[in-house]
C-alpha cells in the first residue's frame, strides 16, 4: 500500500513540474535532447522540460525548455519529413550548409533580426528548432548554439 501511494505521489509531482508530461500512447521526443544538454549548449541553468505530443495535443511544440521565470528558451517540433518542401518554401531565409536538407528561418530574418529558427530533415523526420526571446526581445540562442542542438538531435534520429 505504501509503495503504491509513493508511486502515485511521485507521478503527480513529476507531472506537476513538467519533467514528465507525456500521456500514455503519445510520442515522447525527450530522448532527442536532454535538459542537461540544452543547459550545456546555452549556458542557462535550472531549465525545465515540457514534453507534449503536439500532433495529439494541438500544442505548437513537442519539446519546450523553459527557464525558472517561465520564459521559453528553446522549442522543438517534430514533423513529417514529407512536409519538408512546404516548410522550405514558407520559412526559408537561407540554406544551412552544415547539414543536408537544412535551412534557416523565418523568411523575414534580416541582419538586424537574425534567424531564430533552424529546420532540418533526416530520414522521414523534419525537425524545427526555434529560439525563445528574452524580455528585451533578444534570442536566447545564437546560430552556433542552434547548430549544436541540431547536431545532437540529428545524431539520435
């Protein structure tokens, strides 16, 4: 009885903190990128992960890494690789030469407002990585950080 109660309390705690929020049967993409890896790449500390299957939940992202203020630092969405061409036309501002089938976005990016998105396709999967913005509207991740994140995720597909 005590063991069952402990497990129930632990599950409620984990769901409440966002450490574990995927429902049974939902895709769990947290295996692609750990909180520790994001903290190492970004230099941020005490990040929290919200992992939700966007295809079932209607949420915009499958993985959201947020700081202690609740600000989204990094968002990741996992899409069908077959949709690559559509997203390429709609969001590409320039190709990313570091990977095959990869590009920067959004289309509206300029030298004053640099790309905040990196998209890439591997096998039958399209990954969309987006940096969050701080209170001063500056991206949390620069291009080099997004490239590192993309290579970590790519190695696990």
